[in-house]
C-alpha cells in the first residue's frame, strides 16, 4: 500500500499560506523541527479532510523528509486518514467496559439505521460509521464520539437521534 | 460536566464539581500555586525530591514506580537542557481518571508539573495528551495561556529565578504511545515504537536529553504532598502504598464512575458498598482490578485490598485502578476475545514474540468462541501466553499475555466447556 503510494510520485499539494504559517508556529514550539510533524499533519487534515499522498509529499518537503517517512508516520496513527471520510465521523467504543453495557448492540442498531456496516460511509457522504477502542469514558458507557465530541450513557434511541441530527 | 463528577472524593477531586476550580482565578483564590511558589523560592530541588521520596508516592501510570526515586536519577552535572514529560496518553481500557483530572483540574496538574520541573531541573515540560482527548486539550491550552499571562510560567516562574514553560502536544491515536519511550519517539515526530532500555529516559530521553516521565495523576498528588507533608501522605493508604487513588469503576455495577479512595480499600467494598453492587440482583462473576492488562479475579477472591502488595498474592496487579465488573451472564471467552483483539491491533510490531503472539492469542480465542476449538487449541493458548512473557522491548507483550493467563487460571472450566459444547454454553440473550 505505502509503496504504491510512493511509486505514484504525485505532485505535491500546494498548502495555503495560513496553513504554512500555522505549521511554522508549531515547529517553533519544539527543540527540533520534526517534533511538530504530528501537529502539522493534524492541521493539514483538519483543513483538507484527509492527508492524500500529494499532501503527504507537501508535508515531507516542509520537514525535509522523504515522503515514505511521512507515510510511515501517517499509517502508524489511527487518527490520520489518507482517504476522505464522511462529513461526520461516528465511532462507537466497543472495548470491554462499553460492550458490557450494550455497545455492540448499539453499533449493530446504528448499522441498521444508517444502512451501512461499520467502516463504511453513507452514500451521500454524510456519516462514516466505525468502532473504536476504549476512549477513556468507561464509567459512562456505552458511548460514542462524533468527530471530537463525546456522547456518553447512550441507548439505542438516543444514539439514533444524535446521528439523525447531524447536518 | 455534572454527570461525570466523582461519586466519592478525596483531596484530588474534592473541588471537581466547583467550576471555579478549573479557572485560574478560582484556583488562586483557594490558595492554588502557593505551594509551588514556596517550593520554587524557598526550597532546593534536593529538598523537594527528599519530601517526595519520603512520602512514598508511587507512579500512577500503571507500574507503581517510586516517583521521588525516579526524579533522583536525573543527572545534576549535565550542561544543556533537560525535560519533564507528562504522560497524558491514557488509553488503557478501563481507565478514565487522567481525562477527568485534566478536564476538571488543569491548574492542579500544572502546579504539580511546575514543582516536579523545579525538582528535576527541567527547562520545558512536554504535556503529551492522548489524541482523542480534545476537551482535555482545550481546557489545558486555556490554563497554560492563563498561567503564562500571570507569570506562573515564563522566564521567572512565580517570581523565582526558575524559567519554565509547558508545551502541549497532542497524540494521534496509538495505545503504545502511552509506554514512555514510545511516547518519546512520538514526541519527536516519529512512529511510537518503544526504545530499547538502557539508556533510560533520565540518561537519554526526549530529543536525546535527560528526561523524567510521569503520569498525570502522579503529578497531581505532588502539590498536596508538599503542602501537607510526607507524614500526612503516609497516613493515607497502606504502609507500602500511601495516598489515595482514583478508581474508575465500569461494567456491571449500579453506579459506575470515578471513586477517589485510599489505596488498600477492599475491592468488594468498592464494588458492593460504593458502586452499589451488580444491577438486577444478578451475581458478580469476575472483576478486572486495574485495567484490561491486569489478570481477572473470580467472585470468590474479591475480599482483597487494592494495593500491589495484596493483589500480587492473588496473581494480579493494581495497574491503573480501572475496575471492570462482569456479572454471571458474561462469557469469559468473549472477554478474552475483546482483550486479545485490542492487543493484536495495538502491538507496534517490533518484537516477533509480541507481533506473532498477539495474533495467535486472538485467533485461538476466536476459534474457541465460535465453537471450532479443540483441546489442543486450549493447551496452545496457555503455551503462547506463557512464551510471550519477558524478553520483549517493552512490557506490552506481558500486558497482552496476563489477561489470558488470568482467565485460564480462574475460568479454565468455562474455556474447556466451549470445546466440549462446540460453542458458548451461556444464554446468548445476555451475551456481550
Ligand atoms: C504498553 C504500555 C502502555 C502504557 N500506557 C500508559 C499510559 O497510557 N499512561 C501512563 O501514564 N503510563 C503508561 N504506561 C507506563 C509508562 O511507560 C510509564 O511507566 C509511566 O508513564 C511513568 O509514570 P509514573 O511513574 O508516574 O506512573 C504504559 C506502559 C506500557 C508498557
Ligand atoms: S513488546 Fe510489542 S509493543 Fe512492545 S516494543 Fe515489542 S512489539 Fe512493540
Ligand atoms: S471501554 Fe468504552 S470508553 Fe473505555
């Protein structure tokens, strides 16, 4: 996967001046520039929705890295995506504490409700549904996150209402 | 906010439901940062370390290493920068205390960091927050900004000659970055693969410089210890394990949530008296005492005090204090599957034992759960787990093997039952 991405040798995406400036501010916070790589990738993904190979190449140029080094980091961390996601990322925690309180049933109900399986995006691109490892809310289970926001102590109707309320 | 307030509070959490505690003004008004001011202006680093050493404070990140002793490993004759790292990567399933400590009490944490930084001579603290913890990160960013504006952080922290700043760093979703050297790699902008030790972080840590790494909760105890004294701290908890601990209780209990209680509180007391026991009049079947890595205890062994010196006698550990409770409807093979799936996905893959072993455990457990397992598979399961222990670059492989060993020790019959019944003999309507 990674090797084919590199072999395509895409032209680097041109990043906006604002984004470049924000990345430079991150770099200034670290004793060595590379320390800011994760922060830079986060900024880029927040703006562009994902980090496709041409974007990874642009980031690599800023840090003086080989694109493969950036892809290696990208693929190590769960929060980075190389492909576009739905407008809303809905992730149900299915680790033990949440499963003991019905998280797996909840996920199946959401799959049925949205007509997609975990890991898929609705055809209109509105919602990407997925499961997630423990999110540090075990005492308030079951729970899911929508993007950055936690929603705790859910049941089927509450979870469906949350998803239906997404623009 | 209100919904997640702890059910039982101690000195760390008593002001969690008061919004003022989270603000700079509110924290200052109640005497906050006065302990750090005293330490930075009137105590030597050696004196601070001596107090923390004699308090007996043990790290709260899972390994229970003595904090004062760790601080004393930092070289004192080194020219050039050294660093403090706050491990806020909390991702052990069952654990949620660090998130609430950051969201509710950011200044309590910052005060602890400042005192520790003075003690170890660090010019900068890197506060590495788990990538998914957006709320905690934004609360901390605001608190750091306030602390800088008010001269708590900066070239003359709290009016002393000590210059210090805190740099907030966000992770990007990888359990292994909680292991301290995996964290250091991640901090340097790399994959979070743990480093070989030695050298230890105190010798070569972040960016090649001497570094001390501690957990969020560990730092939060520090201002209280300096303010009230080592003897006060030793008066709480057990002789070997002093202080309170934030227990996170989850699973099949009436009142799940956070409980701040002295170390050494009995597990059955936490479960039945504080957390209200198992709902629906059902019976408890097993309890994981300290996060998913720690071996399970069956119903008959819950009369144990929650401190390592007692838990070890029962072949388990305190871990991070994440107590997960399972009632009689729970299939223990299923529990094993959930644990093994997690460890298989999160292994960083450097050590063969770990990479291959976590895959094997996961396959064998799923085969047993489906009813396709044989007696040979069952024997192999125990064998693989035993062979994974020891000898890897970090203790993730041990942490992956322990839950399986615990399940086999106490629920071996249930595992054998899955072989003879060719599937799960439990009523599936209650299944996980
Ligand atoms: C696989 C693994 C995961 C870990 N995850 C965490 C974590 O999320 N948070 C944490 O504070 N310590 C974690 N630790 C422990 C750290 O390596 C380190 O011991 C700890 O941060 C030191 O702080 P303390 O002495 O204050 O506990 C983990 C260890 C291992 C082996
Ligand atoms: S034990 Fe596992 S997680 Fe730890 S370094 Fe080895 S492969 Fe990576
Ligand atoms: S198990 Fe779901 S938040 Fe921890």
